[in-house]
């Protein structure tokens, strides 16, 4: 087992009605709030009114609305301006992972010196960040329990992961009932995202039995519960288990003591959503079985077979057959919950494949010797072609 350091300083408050605790959570942190949100789902659900009522007496609220999925750098710049002009003391993110990611970038760039894009791309240091509290309304990214945010800059086709220890939320209020309104396509995309976060960690070269078992069970829990919520969108326990699963999946805990994997599928997907603005979880679902098939070789076959045996109960005569079936089972699972499984289904053809593969090869470090299955530019191009 490898050495590690681990700390998650985020307080998680989870369950029905926890939003009522917002004033007592915020009060010791600050009273001048920047409330960030997306395109209107929180207004439809009534959460916007609830939050405004809770903050009416003791807090001064400035708003930043319209944060888009795959949050854009322009929203970050607008948020920095609002924070500086209004002497904001704390950012309250209300919405999905995109709203929270944008808020993290605003928080880090407002209190650090330097050009915001340099800070986001870690060319300039993040020396401090405004505190962040969130009410997260999508079970997907795990941004509520990690120190990362992903920001898109369409003008340059960049989608960049901004990670820094200052970016952990101070507190995440998670009420799974707010996910009852998440549409089917986003519900399944969120599950595919969490499942992929687990797989990105699972496929590493120094695994341990403890984390393997936890991760295999976590994937089985996602599969079981996504089927339930597709039938019963308001099944609280299933929504809650999916949410907890998502919160844990991107936080690093499953990788304790293991080798880094390089997160190749995310490196590949981020180009797809940067170039074509597609939903992150959908891009991942399309890439996952193709990546598995591409890396299937003597070194990886045992591990892919273990995934097949312990997650899907596949037990063929050889590891190779079991691994092959595990890959097909992964594809079938996504297809069965209604995820479009070809790039063409989401409006992507072969025209920019080489350009994207080149961009990834330069920027994502997927060919480093220490990653689980190093990928060259040609490998990435082949994975894209197989995904068409
Ligand atoms: O904008 P609004 O109107 O709020 O609608 C959103 C959006 O259209 C809607 N939605 C959110 N909560 C809802 C709801 N609709 C109804 N009821 C609710 N309760 O869902 C749509 C998608 O929201 P978004 O925030 O974009 O989804 P998600 O949480 O999946 O976030 C995706 C972003 O996170 C990044 C992705 O790349 C993508 O940019 N990631 C962030 C990570 C992190 N911070 O650690 C890791 C991930 O791997 C990922 O890369
Ligand atoms: Zn992801």
C-alpha cells in the first residue's frame, strides 16, 4: 500500500429539510453573500424562494444567475467582479455541479493575485479563497465534497480542472428531495458520472482489497438505485443513496493507498464537452466501454475480469471472456437506462476527432509512465473513432 495524506474539511449536512440550517451555517462565516445559481431550476422547484426567505433578516445577498452547464469562464469573471464590488464574505452556491464549480473558481480567483485564467490553470498560485457553502441539487459530480471545479472557455476549446485545497466547500447542505425534479436524462448522466469516478479510481496498478470491495459495492448500489428512481423519481431512499454515492465518488477516499490512475476517461471527455458542450456524464458513458476495450490486454485483463465478476456476476471460463462480457455489460447498462451511446447521437462526427485527440495529448498527460494504461494521441483518436 502506498503512503498517503487525506483530509476532507467539508462539513456535510445530509437529509430531508436540512436547508433550514442555512442561517446557522452561514452566520459564523459571513453576512455578505454572493448567491450563485443556474438557469432557473431552483426557481421552478421553489428552492430559490426558500433560500431568500431564510436569508431575509440577517444577510445581504447579491446574486449571480445564469451559470450554464459546463460553466463558462465569462461567469467566473462576472462573479469575481461582483465579489470585489460588494465586499462579499461568502459564496452560497445553489444548484448543480456547474454552479458549484463556477463558485469555486470565483472564490479562488477573487482572493488570489494574478490573471484568473492563470489561477484556474494553476500557472499562478491560489493563495486563498472565499469560503463556499452550497445547497447542491444534482447527484453527479461530487463537487460538494471535493476540492475541484471544472471551467470551460469555449473561445479556446478548453475545459480545465481547477484543483486546490482552498476550494473545499466549508459546508454542503444535501437534501435528496431536491433531486426529485432532476429530469431523466440528467439523472442517468449523473449516475454515469459517479460510476466513472469510481472506475477511474478502480483501474489503477496498486489496488487493495478494502477499496476494491467498497468501490464494487458502490457501483452495484448506483445500478440498483438508478433503476428504482427511473421508475419512481420520488423514491427518497433511492435518491438519497445515489446522492451519498456521488458525493463520495470524487473525493479521493476510494484511492487511498493506491496508485494514481491518470483519470484518462475524464481527460478524453473534457475535450468532448469543451468542443461540443455536451453533458459530461453522457460523454463519459460513451467513452467508458470503448476505453475499456482499447486498453484490454495481458496486463489489464485480470482487473477488468474482476470488475465483471464482482459487479455484474459474470463468470466465464477465462479472464479474457469475462473481461469482454464485462465491457459489453457496461455498454448495455448505460443503453438500458437511456443514455445515447454513440457520439453521432449527441451531434459529434469524425471531423474534429484528430484536433481533439491532439488537444488532449498535449494537455491531459495521459501518456505519463505512471498512469494505469498510458494513451498516445493515436490511441485517443482510435477511442474516439470506436465511439462514433
Ligand atoms: O441551470 P439549472 O436551471 O439549475 O438546471 C440544471 C442544468 O440544466 C439542471 N438541474 C440541476 N439541479 C436540478 C436541475 N434540474 C431540475 N432539478 C434539479 N434539482 O441540470 C442541468 C445540469 O446541471 P449541471 O450543474 O451542469 O450538472 P452536474 O452537476 O452534472 O455538473 C456538470 C459539470 O461538473 C463538471 C462537469 O465537467 C460539468 O461541467 N464536473 C465537476 C467535477 C468536480 N467538481 O469535482 C468532477 C466531474 O468529473 C465533472 O467534470
Ligand atoms: Zn466526472
